[in-house]
């Protein structure tokens, strides 16, 4: 009798294991079936050279950025500059750019579904519409003029990324032979908007400002005299020139390092780190399934002077351009912002809608009253320093940054901000590697892209 009971117990365990295993497999099949099918070794979907041989990639206006000819060969947009401008959004023939649509969204392009797999009586492959406007990427490509970096614009209410440009780039229809050590293509497969980290320079002063507004009650009445060099914790914090007597607004407009380093030293590393985290600069955002790089602010063993430098965006500070873009959107909205998205919709070969993408919001990145004060100061930056005439028909709020990178190289140039017109709810970020002046270089790139967006 005991043998029968033991055997029954073993059988029951085996049945339970089978059910659990089947359930686990069913879950993974539903969740990841599309990824499995779109693996590059699947010759039903990929041609002999490893190119995805089904599906079209289009921009938000319906311009076909990539398609397949009758021979199963992958084709790209006819204009070579548009091809270069949209490389990191569309992808390269060899699939080296993992964030490109041809790799990241291959399952959606394949036409895969749970019932028929990749076979469909509606036709082979799907049309994948990206949120980007190829015209804006083209403008960004021309404005960057061969320099490395990234340019992005997004709608902070809906999350749609209208411009996502990364450089260096190349023509996917005529890929170069890239050799190790070739400086022209250093990091060419990296989407700098999503995956890179950079010292933020003076753009980070917006975070220091937000922390000071909420933790230093006397800030609005405080004045500071900049002589061009300020002692903070025994360390010399230098400015580009003596700025004279300043308050918080004028200190932000002239980007006085001494003023903000002093604020950072008073706030301390714990408060500064907590506000960087609150601003989302240490978060990883899920952009249509693509994870962004996490920023870092390491104050371990930092001296008071080093905390001062961190408050002006130097020391060990590293941020991701996408996270900075979202923070600009949160300041504009006065609390939170939409999470960026790259996929607008997918349709079958017969133009039947297959899926829709709902917007997602961040948590609270900045307090509403603080955002209102920061916005006013960012608007003053444009009026007093950057030049409002550079942005016709736009109400622009912005902050520039010139981030030292060492090694005898020119600083990285930043320009980030947003438009607060109700009809143009757009945030933007520009990063030019070794570009020098944030206002002059990155600001000029931003002006050209925004002019195309707003004024056509």
C-alpha cells in the first residue's frame, strides 16, 4: 500500500512539475514569441546576407525609410543624407545598431502573431511607423556638420520623439569598412541619445537650483559677488570671467560657477544626490522597449570643494541625454512628463491597424512651485543671454552647458530646454562632443532644428 502511495505522490509531483513547466513556457511564448521568431538565424525572415527581408519602416508622416524589394534585399530612403540622419532610428544592414528599428522592433516588422506565426494571409511583414520626423533628423544632421553627439526633440505631453539623431553616422545603403581605431567612426554603433553618458556641465545647475529653492529659504534675497574665482572648501572654483554682483536669476543667466558651487556646498552631497535622483537623472527609461543608460552621481569621499564642482555639473557627474530631455519636459509641465516613445503604430500590409501605443508618465520629478520659478529663470536666460531672436515665433526656456572632459580636449557643448507655447509642447536636448561653447555651438544646432519644427 505504501509503495502505491509513494508512486502516486511521485506521479502527482511530476504532473505538477509538468503543469508548472507548461505554464512557464506558455507565459514565455506569449511574452517573447515574437523575439524568438525574429532571431536573425530565421531564414524565413532574413535573407542570405542576414538582412530582415520583410516589413517597412516609416516616419510619422508616412515617408518610407526602409523597405524590401522583390528580391528580398533591404532598401533605404533615396536621399543619402536622410539615410545618414535616420541611421540610429532605422538601423544598419548588419544589425550592429541594437536600438535601430530593424533589430529592436523586428518582431513587429515580421508580422508575427500568436495564431499564424509569421505567416499571414494579409501579406508579408508589417508597416512600422516611428514617431520621428525624418525632416527634423535631416536638419539635425546638417546642423551638426560632421560633429559627434546627439540631438533630440520630443512632445512632453504625449512622449512622441520627433527628432532622434546620433553621430557619428554612415550611409546604411553603402556601409564603410570600419577599421579599429578609426576616430571618424568611434562609437558609431551607439545611439548616443539612449545609451551614452556625459558630464552635464552647467545644465546640471538646474538641479542645484531646484534643490536650493526648496532647501535654502533665503535664496531669492541672496546676493553674491563673483570675482572670477571662488574658494569653496579650500578649492578654487573658477568662472570664465568676473560676473560682479549676482542674484539667483542673474547667476543662472551668466552661468556663474562660483554661485552654484557655493549653493552645492551648503546643500551637501546627500541633498544634491537626492535631487539628481528625484529629477530622474539616475533612472533608466523604457523607450518603446529600449532601456536608456542610467546616470551616476558618486560623492563617495568627496571633499567640500568637489561637491561644489558637482553642483556645477562637473566632478563625477554623468547623465544620459534622454533623461535630461525628460527632466526638461517635467519642468515645462510643472511636475511630471511623458516617457519618450519611438513607435507610433504598426499596420498590416493591407493597412489594417494592429497595435496602438499608449503614453506613459514619469513620477513627480520636480515640485510645481519650484518648476514655475525655474521656468521663469530659464526664460530669462534666453532673453538676457542666448538671444530670443534666434528662436522666432517661439517662447523658449533653456540652459546651456560647457562641460569639461579633460585630456586636452575641447569641452562638450550642451543646450537643453523646452517651448512653453501650448501649441508646441516640445522639449529638446543637444549635445555636441568637444563642441566648445554650449550657447554658441549647441544652441545654434537647437535653433535650426526648432525653426524647422515650428516655422517649417
